[in-house]
C-alpha cells in the first residue's frame, strides 16, 4: 500500500477515526482499502489527487465549504488534526503531508454521503462504498447539458 508500513497506516487511521468518535474495525478497513483503490484508480494519472487517498483540491474545498462549514464541532476536530501554521498557508498540502488529517478528510467524504458502513469482512461491500463515494461525487453540482433548453 503506497510504500507505507501497513501497521503505521492502521495506527494513523485508527487515531484519526478515534479523534472523530468514529472508530471501528470496519472504518479502519474502509480507509485502508480506499488508499489502495485510489492508488490503483489513479495509477495512470499520478498527478491527480494529493496524498495517500489521492484527494483532489476541489473535493477538499467542497468538504470544507459545503459540509464542514455546517458542522462546526466536526470542523474544529478536523482542524485540530492539521498543522497550525502550514494549514493556513496551504491547506491542500495537509492532504499530502499529514496522514491523520488526510484520513479524517477521507472519512468525511464517506460521511457526507450518509453511507452505511459495511462489515469489516465484507470486502465487496467496502469496494462498492468506495466506488459510490470516491468515484462519483454524491454532492456534485449537476451542470445542464449544452443541448438542453429551458
């Protein structure tokens, strides 16, 4: 998994989920799988996304502006996982340099979709959850097609 020691990743993911009050074995497994699937999904496009979870800056902004802005307690908890000064200078860099923060943002990508967390042992359901939340933007603004008239 992305040149990181698996037990280190489990430790970091578990810490992030515990900080959010969302710890479970299934949650840890989902985020581990997310990192792996994102690496595979973007293998041909290494410039896409930032960090372990390959989160796009526009998705990061949507998380903050469209979801966390309305959940101040959660936003405060996640901001607490970020670096004090570096976050203010370049918040997107946190996705690449701060695994705890990136894990929390990855979790929120799922959380904002109001998903149901599958069992930790149900790999197919975990993969389906990833596909729904990471490859389709559940809160994307739908643009009308060019040919549509009103």
